[in-house]
C-alpha cells in the first residue's frame, strides 16, 4: 500500500524512484499493474531504478545491469549491461539465459 501511495502522489519536478524488489510475492496481475504504473511515471519524465529478480519485470526494462555471476562472495562483478536483447545475447549472463527462455515462451 505504501508503494502504491508513493507512486501515485503528485510531485514537483522530476522524481527518481529507487525500488528494491517491488514485485516480490505478487501475482502476475499485480506485477502487470505495477509495471503499467511505472511506465506511466517514466512517460511523465520520472526515472525508475529497480532491483528485481522477476524475469517478466526485467524483460520490460529499458536498461539492465546484471551483476554476478553468483551470490555473496561469488557476485558483485558486472556480467552484462544493456537492453534486454543485449543481455539475452550475452552467453555469460544467467539473466540473459532466462530472458531468452522468456522470449521463446511469450
């Protein structure tokens, strides 16, 4: 509820939204609503940066920064960066592998 309130309130000027896994635990219908709301904020000139692990959310991104290659001590290095298509084409990116599978299923 707090996220929804923050995303729809009026702001002066442009706002940078930093979101940490905004779709965790949500049904696909709710994720789609959040994505639509974020798209509308971007169209109004706001910026959105999100940490996210849901492939349908990642596939809708303008730009992806894929860190890894694993978690904890195995992570923290830049694996891939760019559009979803560019990350999907990167053979070192696990995110890219999931983006390819997602594209084939949709």
